[in-house]
């Protein structure tokens, strides 16, 4: 059984519409779906609470978790050479990190000692990533892979975004992914994370964001992956 997790109804709703129609272009087989969904809330605390409670009380065996939604892409610095994501790009996570957990200085964040704060970096399941890559490629969907950064406070300046990107070699940021990875590690569940870029991490300007389109893009890709991967779950 696949558990599809998104932070908000706004992100989950397009996926539910696709799944109820049998998936985009018939990719999700019927009649017995091998998936469940969970709206886990915004931010690492709410996500940790809701996902843990769900997994503890779930009446079916969950085999793996698909975390999907939107993200903000880090803008490359002057010395960076390519590799950045643009608006509406699909991105797959190779690892997740808690970006702003630690000691906050004016120009950087210093991590706590591991013995005090635990690990802040979580590699995601490589086999799921490879299978997702094959699925997206087969359906002609371009994507980027890289390190995702989870923040408790969304970055509203390019300076902060560049600092986090440099620290974690980050591709994009979100507010839930590392929490999902941490909870799933506790339950020995593999995780795949997929996000579409709704905005660039620069000085905040909502007029440039493409939230609805990014939600639709992420949901369409998630439906493709669920349709392919549930056959072997």
C-alpha cells in the first residue's frame, strides 16, 4: 500500500481528482486502489504529529510513502554553474535536511552537535528514486534530482536562500520533507519525495509565484508514479 502525503488540501486535491478518474491518461489502474492519502499539515511539527498518528493507527500495511507538493527553488549564485531549478520544474529528492534547526547567526546557521540535536540529514530511498526517474522518463516528463532542504520558516530573501543552498548543496526548500523522512525512518518505511517549483527563493514577491500550476504539475507526476509503482507494492 502506498501512502501519498501532502501538506495541504490545495496540493492534495488535484491528485485526488486524477486518481478518481483513473489517473492521467489511464495510468492508475482500477478497481481496487493500492494507495491511501494523508494531508499532514504545514511545517515539520504538524507533519510529524499527523503522520505518526496515522501510521500508528492505520488499518492496512503501508509499504512506502510518496511525499509530494510544491517547493521554492534556490537561485544560483554568481559562481554556480547550472543545475538550478526553474518555475514549474519537477524535482526528485536524493536527500532531505532540516535547514534551520540549530543556532541562527546573522549570516549562517550552525548545527547542534549530533548527540544533542540528532541528525539533520536524511538520505531517501534510492530504489524508489530510480523507479520514479524511469517512470517520468517513460512518460516524457523532464525532472531534476538533488538535495531538498526543510525549513520551519520559509525563506523570504535571496540571501537566506543562497546561504541554505550553499550549506546543503540544496536544490529547493519546503517545510515538511525532512519531517516525513524522519518519521518514516522510525517506522522503517522507504520514502520518495516529489515536488514542483512554485516560486524562486528570492526577495519575496507573491506576484511571481505559480502555486496552482505547480500543485497541478506535482499531482500529475505523482499520479503517474503511483500508477506505475503500485503494481509492484
